[in-house]
């Protein structure tokens, strides 16, 4: 008898409306009481997700429709969090592919759909935002068929179930011209088109861990789709790991399933259901949990490799601990990053890094920036080096580096400036076409290091109107040096506070990064030099006090405004001999070697070729 459970993942390119569509599904299913305040983007529960308007962590929720239970897994749309998508797809039986009715399929749409096909999942397509201005639902549908063909879909797969939806207005229709004003058609399509879980109802319990969480009271929580049998609270089970002989036996102390967006404690869970368990601490993504002596370890979930690494150091600046940081030692930083590694399939800590360094490998600069921002909000202080790409040796022993396929949609008047910038970053134009909406789409093959810091300059060049996505496209021979920054650093000579008198003087040499009154230290970078050379400046000097007055002595010049940096911008601005000091309250640039004379000695040494 088919199980009355449907496990469906929601996949899309970033900002195509996944999370808003889920809100509409909740409302349709009556997940919340009439008088219950729901808010917007319920599944984006993390503060950073709400601020940035993106989904970072995949999350599970459930609804009831007729006599079916539908488990919905929301996934990130940004390529840096592709590892989250890959692990989620291994616990669902179908996917809801969301495509923007204006933009059509985008780079990440291709990535997530390719992964769905690799996992043998059949998509239900939602052409979303059809009530928006400039929406072209039929065109988006045609482009989606083209994408299916490009990815090698069978003839049968081209007749995929599809609906025309609006998450914001809360409706799903069979045609764009339909009159339906609710989500009932979408729920019926999920029930009819997504298969019931492919599991073994009978037999001993088995589950592969796809989801990790942590509770202050219960410790590690872990779960996924139950692949076989039933598990009950108190059962004796064991944890198996691929390529690890030793097993860890334990008793299941708690069990939960999802009801709405909450976890509901239960006594037993059967095959096909998505559940969470507690009872053992050292559990990782991909581990197999089963009744004792009944199974072998399942193969690990495969994800695409990390392409960037970043070194974390303890904060040893003269202002360390002044901004309310609670965790300052390298031991605490390593502990926190290892905790992140335990819950993420695409964050890795390099075990061969020096003792005073935590070297973190990840999929992209946004993923690393999110980790750093999360840590600083938790009270960590650290110093961070410029992101580096992860190189490898090719078959002919030549150095190879990761490349990305970047797709950009931008206003026509911005094309020249963007193409010039991408050429400087060693990008090669693959395709260029004009769109009906008056925009131009560019496709570039570009080294991953060429994209470091590009997003912020791209938004500037396109006045915030450019859309961009990129996908890892494999390793290729090293593409040559990329000119990164064309400005040197203005370096503070002495400790003290940035004075107005000094600000007036220093602003003639470049752009300052901090307002008057900011605490400085020797070796701290206070601004960008207008020339491509480092310059030591006296940013703390006071105006000499004397009893001689002149006609213009009291006149004050107009100060240039200082430049503010986001965390991602700050990381991309760094050079190899610089660090970013990150505290709960402040971002500070500094030279790795603070003492000016020592720095000159180390610079001379680095100029000598071994």
C-alpha cells in the first residue's frame, strides 16, 4: 500500500521566490491559526537570512493536505551553498523547481536541476511571479524546456507537470490566464506527481544522516529520511561511517518529526518519514544509523569540491578584547569552525595547517563571509587573511585552478565597463545575447580567483541593476597573474585617535576608512592610497597649540566622507601581506607585520627569489 507521505525539496536560483512560495503553501494548508502572527519568509529563521534576503541553511517543515503529510525542504539558491542542496536532495522523492517568470532559468537553476536529475528526481515546475510587471510566463516555460533538453532529459521528462504561480499573491494556476486565487492546485499536483517514498517498510531500521542540529539541553540532534523499518525511543542502534571500522552503539533517547515549522516529539518513526533523533554526540552528515548488526555503512553523500580557502588567526592586535569579544584564542576559534564543519558538507578544516592557524576550505567567498559574520555575532574575535583559491596538480604535473561559468544579465549601457573588468580578471567571453527586455546577457568562463571581490564592483558598474550567478566548472591550467588592487594602503604611524587635523591632511593622499575619533594603532591601515604604493601617515597628530592667531587659522575645510565596507568587500580588498581584524563591533584592516622597520625587512626578504 503506498505511503501517504510526500517528501519534496524546493529548488531554484537565488531570489526566484522559493521561500515566499512556501509561506503561501503554509497559509493554504492552514498550518497557522487564524490569530497566529506568522510574519514573512517563515523558513528563513536565521537573522542573517532575513537581513540578506537569501536562504543559507536548508530547513524542513510539513503540512497536512487531505489525508497526506507533505514534508517540504527549503534549500539555498546561492551557488556558495550548493552543498546544502546536494545533501537535501538525497532525502526527498521529488522536487518543486521554481523559475522566475521574468528572468527564466538562471545559472543556479541549471545546477539544482542537474543535481535533481542525478538523484533520479522528477521535477514539478512552478513558473513563479507571473503577476509581476515584465513577467513573460510562456517564454520562461519555453526556456525551461530548453534547459531540460540541454541537461539530457528524456522525451517523457519533457512533459513535466507545471503550474503558473505567485507566492506573494498566493495562487497556483494551470495557465497564466487562469482565475484560481489559492494554492490548492499546487498541493494536488504535489500529491499526484511526487512519488511516495522509495523505502522498505519492513525490516530493521536504517537512516542516513542528512540533517544536523544542536540543543543546549539534549546535545547533538541528527536525522534524515527513514529508509527502512521503524525506530522507537529506547531502541539500541549503532552509528556506522564509511571507511571507519569502529561502530558506536547507543540508545535512542528522543525522536521527533516535523509538524508545521516545529519539531514534534514522538515515540516511534517509520520508513518514509523525515525524523530527528538524539542519543549520540559525534555524528556527522552521511553517517548511517541502524539497528545493531543489521547493515553496512551507506556511501557518503558526494558534493562538489571546495574552491577557496581562508586562514583564521587569533586577534593579537593592540586593541584585542576592547570590542566586547568573548572568545579570542585560536583554540576557541578552531573549536567553533570544527562545529561548523560537523554540520556543513562543504566546509572543511585543513588538518595540516600550522598550530596558530585555522585554515578553512569552502565553496565561495559568500559562504566564508557568512561564517565569519555568524562568529562575530556570537562574540568571536579573529584576524583573517585574504581568500586563496585551492590549486591542484594536473595529469602533466602542471598547476590547475578552479574555473567558474558566470552568467550576467545587465543594462546595455553597463556592458563595456563590465567586459573590461572581466577581461582584466582573465575572463573569457563564451556567449553574448540581447534580451527582449532591453538587457544583455553575458556568459564568461573565469578563474575562481577572478571573481573574488567582483560582485561588489559589478553592482557599482551596473548601478545595482545587474543580476549574476556562477557555477563551478572544473579545474583548468593556471590562467596567469590577475591584477587585483590598484591602490596601496595608508598605514597609521602611531597609536592614538584619528584627529580632525590629521584627517584633513591625510584625505589629500587617498580615501579614509574610519570616522574622526576612531582608535588606531601603529601598523593599522586607515585608508586607501591614491597611488599603487603603501604610505605611512601620521593619522593621530594634533594641531600645535600656540598663542599666535591668523585670519584663516579658525577656518575648517570640508572633510571627505570615509568609505564603509561590508564584510565581503573588506575580504576582497585585502592584499597578501594584510589581515582583516574582525570583532563584534568593528572591522579593521592591518598589516601582518605591524612594526614599520620589521615590515621593511620582511618585504626585502620576500623580494629575494629562492
